[in-house]
């Protein structure tokens, strides 16, 4: 049995379920805290694993982390905090008070409980949405002033500010700003641009695209998991109080670029463009990932074309039988 023990909040989710699988494969002990808002099928395969422990709980509970620790296991060495209201549409749907409770206040409580337990490292899942728009079209990096365009980004920035103020604490905070994810996981999401475009093209043979020229940065979920584990295993002095954009310089695509990759495999798809401006997610960003490459040696292994192929295969083969089900979306209002 390994002595390394990681606690993951939101461990049954899109990232958490595949991260758990990989950590168990690498002989970590893994404890998951999750409210199972989208079901728990994603972690069923782990239930009999000797290194796995699951507790159904809500991270807004004051003692959620402390009460979840098994008495016959040692305290976690690290906490990976993934739980929250994730994405612009989901935050808009629940409103500011709830979004703030889950994304800011819960982060503070999970961190403080982790510190009290003597946890050594706290990994926080943030978002490149915090940058908002690229100033003068130049790539943004970790030093670029933040310019949130959504409630979701506002909550993540507030949580980041709290954690970065704790950088001299015994527990070392490490912040990752993820690019837009894509790819299949045990709890796949279809409210993410690449996955959603493939689903719409496959099921409807039709795509409607807003803000076609807007650029985003994309990263495969398996590469995100690799990056998080690299941060988990890096020398503490390298990552304490650090923010890393997690993605690749080759992952900056416009929506037109994504559409072309979808049409390559489903050329019969009809595409309609609408240049609508509304009070939604208006990100238009090119992101630099030089820091994570230079400091952690991180490189991606998959690209968007791989993701399109993977999602299309999952749909064609029936691996995901009801992809339009609510559980594959963090909110029902979907923005393209």
C-alpha cells in the first residue's frame, strides 16, 4: 500500500472521475467527497478497490472534509478541490448567492479544514475564463490582469485571491487555470464546445454558431489529469502559491476551426452562423502556456481532432446511450 493519500472534492465529476482512476492506477490512496448531483455511476468501478474511499457529502458543510477522513487511514497529503458550480451557464442558472456559496465560501472552508488536518498541498481548479478578453489580441499569461466576463469567473477570481493570500501557510496552495476541456470521461459533459458541436452534428446534422470568430483555448481532459498530477508531484517550492494556465499553445482555436474539424468527419452537417451579442459568455482569448511547460515540463499528448474522433466514436458505438440527458450538462442553458 502506498503512503500517498489524496482527497478529491467533486471526485465523481467530469475531471474527478478520470483523475481518480489514474491516481488509483498509480497506487495512490484516494478519498472522494461528492454530493452526487449528477449521479455516481462514474465511481462505481472503484468501490471495491482497497485504496478507494467515498463519502457522500456537500462541501458547503462546515466539517465536510474533517468528517470524511477514515479513522484507519492517515490524513490526506494533498487535497484537490474540484467541487463547485462549474461554468458560466450553471452559475447564471443558480444565481449569485448560490454560486458564491459553492465556489468561494466552500473553497475557504475546504482549505481551512485541510490546513487544520495538516495537509501539505492544496490544488485548486480555476479557469482561464478569468482573463475575459485578450488585450490587443495578445496571448494572456499568468501575469495578465484579470477581466472577468461572467459570474463564474468572478467567483473563481475571489477564490483565487483568498488562496493566494495563504501562500505562506504550512499548506501550499497551487492554482490551475484550465483551458476549455473536451473528451470523454466516466461522467462526460456535453455542454462544452467541442463535445457539444460533435453531439449536435451527430444527432441533428445541424450546428448553429454564435460569435464564430471568437478564439478559445482547448485541452483534452486526459491531459488536464496529467497536468494536475504533475503539479501534485512537483517539488513543493516550485508550485507553492503559483498559478499555471493548463493547456497548450497549440490548443488555441476559433469556433470556425472547431467546425472545420467536425465537418471533416460529418460533412453532411449544415452550419448556420448568428452574430448575436447578448449578456452571456463573451470570452475571446488566446492563452500562453509557456509557464507550465517551462516549470513543470508539461506537454499535451492529444489535440482537438483527437477529441472530435473520440466523442464521435463514443456516440456512434452507443457507449453513451442517452447523450442528451440532463446529467451530461452542468446547466440547461447552453452557449456556443
